[in-house]
């Protein structure tokens, strides 16, 4: 672990994050390598499968019987108008919400409530709609924090710098340098994350999620709030990530134009229900999708204008 000269708050949070994640790692086996699809009866098991997921908050139905299967190596977008249930869905998959009904299958394991403490060990990483970086830490240290669950030496061993802790320190630094180079962040790796342009910070968050080589990467609005140029650049990085690491990617995104170009398949939610699920071309010309986005059905309207 790198305890750098920075604000005490960030260093403390970093230390605690390391400790918690190391504990979680000791409880579970290391994450399965990315792009290694399990087989059941000779057929590939979807990396992620939702079976009849329902969730409500008081009288509000956020999700209503959602089924979804995401194949290994796929880029799958979840789109829908405001309040459609997209974030709730991602929160169910990452264990932040417990669904009222339904099951989440991650690889060969099936959960009524995904255990957040085992998420990394299950090979799942996520980013958040609002950046969750340590703004007072350099980019490199931010990225290293994404590797902590792979480390098995406890906090005390790290402080005492035992051989195991030193080996893991070197391993996490090498993995971080690797992903930093992959995402073209070399020039800023020693700069404080908080001082970087927003689009670059989004890329740092992607690097941190990617450093432990998750099998499934959940991206919550990865392109929100960035300029048009940064959007194209980030979309290319997401696509390259899948191509280079074989990572399965599920993303929520409002920019339908970018989503259409980036995704293999798109699931569309409206009022908590899945109203369409198909290729960009299928979704683009789906009347229920057009109606959901326009709010009304227009005679003669045959394609979603992006
Ligand atoms: N923690 C919560 N407490 C109460 N209601 C919630 C909560 N989270 C979501 N909801 C409600 O559930 C519904 C779905 O919300 P959700 O945030 O999942 O939609 P969304 O598609 O992600 O919307 P947006 O695109 O605006 O982010 C909305 O009516 C929302 O108000």
C-alpha cells in the first residue's frame, strides 16, 4: 500500500478501505479471471442473469419482474427515461439493494441478495454516477485502491512491511501502472485526481474499477457530464477494454447516440418494466421504445431518432 503525503482524511479512508477489502479477500477465493466463461452442460453460463427481479420503495415500483441475461464479453446497455429503474437495477446487481423478489445469478452462483463484501471476489467491479475518487490522492494511488481485494496481507503486515506485503505492493503497483498505460493516463499519474478535468477523472475511475481485472464491469453513466470529445474518447476506451481484457460490461447511459454505437445489445426499461431487449437496430425501430421516449405514440414514427 502507498501511504502518501496527503490529507489525513484520505489516508485514513484509504487505510480502512485496504483493511476491509483485504478481509473480504481472505473470506473468499480470488476473483475468476476475466473472460473465462463457466460451462454448464457444455453451454456457456451468462456472466450475469436476472430472474424476475422486482423492487419497490413504499408505493413506488422501481423494478417489476425484470429478466436479463448478459453473455460473456458482451457490452450491454441499460437505457430508459428518467425514473425507469436503471440505477435500481445496477444497485441490485451490486448488492446495494435487496430485491423484493427474484434472483441474481453471477456466473455459477445465485443470490436473493448479492453480498457486497464478496462482490470483488465474485469478479464484479462498478463505477458510480457521481465520481467516487479520493480527490486528494494522486491518480496512481487511486488506481491502486482498486486492487486491494486481491491482496491477502492484512493491514498490520502491510505496516510492518513483511515479504508477502512487499510482494503484493509490487504486484498492485505493476497492475496499476499497466492499466494506467492502457487508458492513456501516464502523463497524469502523479497528479492529484481532484485537479483533473472531469472527463479524465472518469477515466481514472474506469482504471480503478479495471485494475483487478473484473469479469463483469458495471458502469453507472460513464459518460455523464463530460464534453462531446471526451465522450467519444471514453466510449472508445470502454470498447477497447472489452476487446483487450474480454471484460463483460453493463452500462447505464443517457446518451442514446453513443450507446447505439457502443453496445452489442440494449435493454430498455420504462416504469420498472423491461420493454425491449435487442441489438441497437432492433431497439431503434421498436415502437414501444419510441413511445416510451417520446411519451406518446406517433403514427408513422418508425425509428428512434438519435
Ligand atoms: N432509495 C430510494 N428511495 C425511494 N425511491 C427510490 C429510491 N431509489 C429509486 N427510487 C425510485 O424508484 C424509481 C426508479 O428510480 P431509478 O433511480 O432506479 O431510475 P433511473 O432510471 O435510474 O432514473 P434516472 O435516469 O433519473 O437516474 C423512481 O421512481 C425513483 O424515485
